[in-house]
C-alpha cells in the first residue's frame, strides 16, 4: 500500500488531501476515491472514516507507517494521520 501512495505522490500529487477535516469534507461531497490511514491514527477518526466508506465506493487502506513516518514520506513538516485521494 505504501508503494501505491508513493506513486500518487510522484505522479498525481494534486489529487491528494492531507488531514481529517479536508478528508471528511470531501467524503461528504463524494469526491474521495480512497483514504490512507497511519497506523497510529486516532481510533475515533478511523471508525468515522470506515463508517463513511460503508456508504460509498471509497476504499480505506491502513498503512504500517505512523504519522511521523508519513510526514517524512510526504515531505511535510507536520504529522499526517490521513491522506485522501480525490476521484479523477
């Protein structure tokens, strides 16, 4: 799953959203194709995202990396618990 995320970062970075608020906003508008969750994402947020996925075609993928590792991979200066991918 990490390779898939890295491919988006390299080839289609404009399709990515970082963070819970942005992801939930876009999920409600049915614009999200898939969501990547850090392994240490808060359980409440994880459950909320998985609940939204039940009612849409959105895929939820749990990564083995934690928030800080995702920040390094994405070259961001803040921890990242959720990365969402917009539908094309």
